[in-house]
């Protein structure tokens, strides 16, 4: 194995793979965005590994980079792999940091890339529990450091049913399918179960997510297995089919950031 093989396939854009002298000499830092992946290490039911979110972030970075011309300038920061996952306490394998530590870590990275000369920071987030903290921290980074900040949001509609789209939000059909497509040796389909914490059409408006009224929850309160969704419906075939349009969507978002640098006052900062 060569030395270069120890870095990701996108190593030519990966800041940790560069020397300090090369980073200092990059000519396009004022316009090229830095992409930061934020994930999590947490329980994903009995059938998936705990690294799903952080692993999939690297899958998206790898697939996305293959779709972007070499002439397009953007760079990739070292990822934040442990996120705010306290909603998954009570299950072995869950690691989490506090919202304060996540904010401080993001702010520290932003401050350093600003010092290096970069002017844009864009988040590729794969864990919903990070979203609120990331959103308000990016606003602070924009106002205090002057960096252009935002999220990558691929504009993709996948053929997922309404029930699954609303209440399948963890270790679900989508994540199960992607893991079967990319890491089948670490995925145990025979252990997957279907569980929804709420159903469309039930009386009342109080739900854990995606409802007029929501309540605070921990996974063990709303799912005995840790799964929220139809995990058995996820297949490798679906995963392979869904990966392509999502990666295309991420690539289009990165290219858009590269082509239109500068503040986007008309766009909300949010997951």
C-alpha cells in the first residue's frame, strides 16, 4: 500500500493531507468553500453499526468528489465524527458530546480556517441531532468571523412512502439500504425490524417529529429496538439506486457554492 492510499480518495482536496506550506500557498482560498462533514457515533438498532452517520458522510464526500471537475476549487476539512447524540443514551455504543462542546469545536475549526485565509465554510451533516446546534453556531460564525456559512442540501426526491418519510427517521429504510449497498459485511438484515413512533392519521397533533406539536424524547422512550422506520424495507438495490441522485445533488450544491461565493442573505441557515 502506498503512503497516499492511507488518505481518502479525495486527498487532493483534503486539508489534512496537505503540508502547511501548500495550504499557505493555495491561491483560491477567498473563493473556494471548505466542506466540513459532521456525523455521529450512536446506536442504529440491532442491525447497523454505530458509525452509520459518520461513515455515510465519508461515502457522500467520496461519491460527490468524483462528480466535480478538477478545475472546481473546494476543500475538505477533517470531519467531526462524534456529535450531539444524547437522545440515544441507554444503548451500548453511543458516544456523544454536549451541545456546548459541538459549538466550540465548530467555532474553533471556523476560526482556524479563517486564519488560514478561507472565507466560506459549508456543512455536510448526516446526523439530525446536530442540526439545531450547527444552525445557530453557523449564524454566530457568520456574524462574528465574517465567514460565509451554510449547509449542503441536495435537492432530491426519493421514492419513499409518506409514512416512512415522516416517521422513519433513524436506522430506517434509507440508512439500511445505503449500508447494505456500501458496507454489507457490517449490516445484519436479519436483525432489522419495523417500528414507527407515530402513524399518519392518528388522532391528536402531538408527535415526536414532523407534527404541529412535538415533544422532547430519547430513543428508548419511543422505540424499544432503537429503530424508527421500516428497516427491513431497505435493500442493497435501493441503496445503490438512491446513492446516485443524492451524490449528484451534493455535487450540484458544492458547485453552486463555488460559482456564487459570498453572503447569501436570502437563504436561511438551517439543516
